[in-house]
């Protein structure tokens, strides 16, 4: 079920985002939505599809490190599956500072700040729920990642990353 | 909802009253249809048997013609026993009822208490490799489930379709063992999910026809 965006003559200037569901989530409509959204923001998307084993995701991202990894999940197991996935991804040296985010319906009840904090501690740079406000935040995040990637001085991203690591250490 | 953990039959059998006679799923549907009643089936599954029982009880008590559902959690669907164990150990909330992890005594106690001639209970799971789910379904005396080797593979699994077909053929034999217990196994052919997920209407009809061929040839009735 893997799909990829059509490449263009500007492919060398487009950022690749790897989009994936979690290992237990079979939903695809959310992946299609997020793929379209990423493409609207200028990303070239590799969509790994539903029920992606952690090792499949890790192998793909290690073989061709993308500019961004997005996990989208709506089956309510995201707070469990997402933490496992990002822990594995962060073990890959080339993904140590790659922006990795997760969003969707992360638990079986209304969005929980506990789930979000748990997922950030596990290694995600950002965690998004399923509200319209979350989509706006995700959109702003995508613009920031793109702006930072094309900036002459990527120090801001490194500084941001260091802050995140420090925040995790303080939690 | 937070009471996930090891359960024993006595915890739920305390609720169990009379032993209900078998109520074939198809007969319940046919009887309600004959009375001109709209049948409502809230799809739901809870990790905790006590919550699962309470949910089914609420559905049965609703002022409507209802069918109960036990939806299996996503880890059980994927045969990921370790994830089920981890979730239960962490008191985490599963998105369905882990029918393989819970003892069949626990599940059958719920079924015996709630199922009767007017209230059927169906298991929904979404697995392309459901042998252990079918074993648990049969052990609990549940007579109704749904799905099929195509519709529970293409949207739900990364298994090759041929493997799913082989798995489901074995499951039909397992499900057929229910007749030894006096139940008529009932498999609802699930094609709607395919049309909703990715297929055109013609595919819906094609899948329904394929299932009409597949299940009866392997000893299981198939109804929409």
C-alpha cells in the first residue's frame, strides 16, 4: 500500500516526509488526508500505509533519512504504539535530530495531556490531537520545518532540539 | 475502563443468571425484520470484561431492537500477544476486547448471562490471521462473527491475500465445530468496509458474491 508523491523537476529542492501508521492501526483515510496536507505544504511524501511494523519504518528511515517523519493514527493505541516506534527511530544515529511527530486519536478517550507528555518524553518533537486547532498547529509546524531546512544557518533547529532534550531531562 | 487486568470467571459469573438457550444470530435478525423493526448494532469493545459486560447490558436494555457487539482489540487482531500483555500490565486502555487473552470462562459467562432469544452477540475483529480468535470465539460459545479473507486482509493487514485465504479456510473448520455444541455458526460477509475504504460499488458486490461462494463451501453459512 506504499505510495509516493509524484516527483517534479524541483525534487532536489523538496523535502521528503515519511508518513506512516502505527503497527496496530489499519486505518488509511487519515493517511490520505495527511499525505494531501503534507503535499500542499510542499513536501514529497512516502506513505508507508497502515499496520507498519516498527522495523519496517525504522529500516526505511535509516536507508533514506527523510526531512520529517509523521505518524498518523486513529485507533486509540497511538500513545502505546507511538512511544515504541519513536524510541526505535531515535536509536538510528541519522534520525537523532530528525523532526518526528505523531497525531490523531492517540487514546480511546478524549485527548489526554498525559499521553502527549508521555509521547514527547519518548522522543517526539511534537504531538497533535484531533481538533481543528491541532491541524493549525501541525500546519505551522510544517512551515517551520521547511523554513528551517532551507535556512542558511540551521542553528535554530539545533538549538530547538537541544531545548527539547533539556526539557525531557527535566521531566 | 481502567480496570484491565487478569480476570477470572468467578468475577463475572457472579452476574450470570440463567443459562440462555442458543439464539442463532440469523434468527434474531429475521425475527426483528419480520416485526418491521430497525435493528441497531452499536459497535464497541472494551478491554475490561466488567466494562464489556456493562456495555452489552446497556445495549440490551436500550429501548430499541439491538444486537450486541464484542469488537476485538487491534493487538489481538495482529496476534501481538506481547503488546496485549504490556497494555494490561500498564493498566492501559485497549481499543477492544482481548478475547484471546481473557479466559474463555470469563467470556462465556458474559455471553450466557446476556444472550437470549431476542439478543444476539456478534464478534468483530478485522484479522487476516484469525485462527486463535476463532478458537476463542468457539470456546466461549459465541455463534456469530463477520469478515472474510479479502475484506479482513486488504484494508486490515499486510499479509499476502493467499495467506489470508488459507487462514480463513482453517477458521471456517474451527467455526463449524460450534455445531457440536448445538449452535449454528453465522458469518456476516463484510464488504461494506471495502467500499468505504477504497473500492467501487461493483467491488462490494463482487466481494459479497465471493464470500457467498467461499464460506458455504467450507461449511459456514454466510449472510449479509
